[in-house]
């Protein structure tokens, strides 16, 4: 198994080269697969060795991408420990090969497949999204993944499907943070069906054009960019379509502080942290905080989902 | 050992938080969120020095060596020093002197509020720390400086309420402060006298 920490820095594509590559869409697949082959020869890198070529995203806001180093060393992933550096230090213990995801529940055609099969079924594409943590910091991340709605359409949700429940993995021998009952493992999250079907919602299998690092939720994770980061559950094993609103892990842990919706909202404060502003990771020591935007800046795309809802009540 | 020599040693050792931060900056070891790193660094050291300061009286009792008390004032001033840097980092680095945002943060979030209160209570203690003030205030000086117990409790609460889920680290400080406060209870003093 490849140890994430031990990949020499020279094998990680620096951002400026990454950005250059973005200009050569046609060559990209080739570059990636050949570099992936040379880097990971004789080792098994989970279910996914490299990413096939994909359509690249436009950086609409023209925001500076957070560096790969920061994205992969500053994580909240309590399965590996509660400090920000724990996931980077311990996630390599997790075996992600073999790995299967089952899509089940109120569906006409349930599916069970691995990540390779999944991205053959649905073409991957790149999405550059802001990620806003409930703790008041944010990043800009070039994810690679598939739109969740494409997958959900394949399983034909029945009329009873009102919500989508996501379940991660419970394996304390490899996820050493699970040796403490810090949270009710396995980590569970949920979306309303219309949120899950929204075109912005993706299942990510990569970032910065490469296979998703384990500390970021390999082999497959959810990304819902207008919600606080904890909604974007990592290492998904099960996607279940259900009739009743699922109870998420953080709701169970503290329902006064964490609601089901968890939409980024500068006007509804968390009891611990102000949500009015955020610190952008990777900016200089002297950079000011940024004003947090409603729905993390995706208001135009998603506000209609919550029309008429009291967002201070349904937080 | 010469007391003033020990004092000087303690003073130099007490500058370690500054030096260790300097080393971390020099090695670019502040991580992805350097502002948070620096803020927490000084917050933590303020708490550590608070525990050290409150340890001097119990140490005197336990060891029957009175010298401990000679270092208490300096350690206490280091509490004020590091708590002030911690606060300055919050106001200047984190919030860039955006006073309205800072005011809202203090009002709305209990962990910020108790932290700020703790710093406010440190102010009169720092101001009255000189020999002159000690003489002038007489019995009241001792009463006033019992505020340090309140400050310790507020400081620990500040840490507990900040943390999202993993209370291990703040609870370690809570237990230390609790022990240091219990050691001051009269029962212990009477026992000592009865012996």
C-alpha cells in the first residue's frame, strides 16, 4: 500500500505546473496516467490508480486555489484524530482497496460497485469549489468527481425517496480516531433529495487532477459546496435513499449546534464561532478575514431550494 | 543558590514561548492556518504560566521552602504578558482591528466573553504588582489578588467552550487548576497547623 506521507515532494505536481497543465486539456489524461504509473508502479493505490482524462472547470470567481499542501495537511477528519494534522499523519493506515459503494433503499435499481466502475459509468469532471468550515476557515479546492444526480438517476429513486443518507466506514483498526467514542461511528450524513439532485452536488474521487488523498476522504466523498464542510462526508460506503430525515452524526453529538441543513449563512451564528467572516487558508499572516457569503457564494444556484424556510430555525 | 540568580534563570526560561515561536516561524512550521497557530500558542502559554503561578503557594506549603513565593510575581506578570499577546493576536492579526466584528464576537460567543473577562481581571493585578502598591493596599492587596482564582477558572472555561468535541486538553488544565485551588482550602491549612 502506498504511504501518502512518503511520496516525495517532487512527485506531487506543483501548483504552477498544475495550472499550466490546465491549458493542455488533451494532454492531461496522458500526463496524469503516465506520471501516476511511474509513481505508483508496483504499489496498489486503492481501487483507483489514476484518473482518466476529464473536463476541466473554469475558475469562475478567479479565486486563488488553496495549495495542495494545505488541503492535505489541515483537515477535520475525526476518524483519524481530532487535531488538524492527525488525518495527514494517520490516514495512510486505511486500506481503500477493495472498496465498494452501495446505493440502496427506496430505489428501483440498487447498485453496488467500486470506484473504478463508478467512473466508467459516469464521466468525471473537475469542479473548483469554495469549502467553508463551520469553524470559520475556508479553502478553494479543485475537486474531480461525478455529479451525484447522475448516479441517483441510474438507480431510479422511488416515490418514497425523500432524503439521501450517506454512511462512511467504521474500522477502528485502521481509523485510529474511532478507538475513542468521540462521535457515533460510522459517520453519517444526509441531504434532502432535491439537495442531493442539485447539479452542484458531487461525489469527489480526486483533487488537483489526481486521485483523492486518503486524508481528504478517499476513495470517494461527498462535496456540497454551499454547506459547511462537515456535511461533505468522507470515505462513503453506503448511499441510502430514505423517506425520513436522517439524523447526522453531528446532530446526534450536539443538536443545538449542528442542524440537518448546515447551510453556510453569515447571519446565523454558531454558538462558538462567528459565521459572519472567515479566514482563507494559505493567505498571508497579515491578510484580513473575508466576509462570508450567503450559501457560501452559491446563492444564485441554490437559494430557491430554501424558499419560504426560516433559516435561523432550520440551520 | 543565589535567589537573584535563580530569578534571572526563570526569567530567561519564561521567554521560551517567544523563542519556540521564532523557531517555528523560521522553519515555516506554522501550518496551514498560521494566525490560529500563533493565537493558540500564546493562549496556551498564558494558561501554563497561570498554573505555574498558582503552584507557588502550594509548593511552599508542601516543601516547607518559602523561596517559591519569590518567583510568584514574575510568573504572574508573564501570565499577563502572554495573555496580552494572545489578545493582541486576536484583535490585530485575526480581526485586523475590525472593532465592530470584535464587539459582536465578544457579545455573541461565551468563550470569547470569558476569555476577555479573564484578561480584564488580569489588568488590576498587573498594575498592583509592585512592592509600592502592595504596601499601599495592605490587606486589600491580598484580597484583590485572590482574583487570580477567578481568572484561572475563566481561563479554563475559555478553553473548554472553544473546543468542538475533544475536551481532553482543556480538561487537563481544568484538573490542574482544580487541584491547585483545592490545595488552598482551609481544611488543608488547618491540617498543617494541627500537625
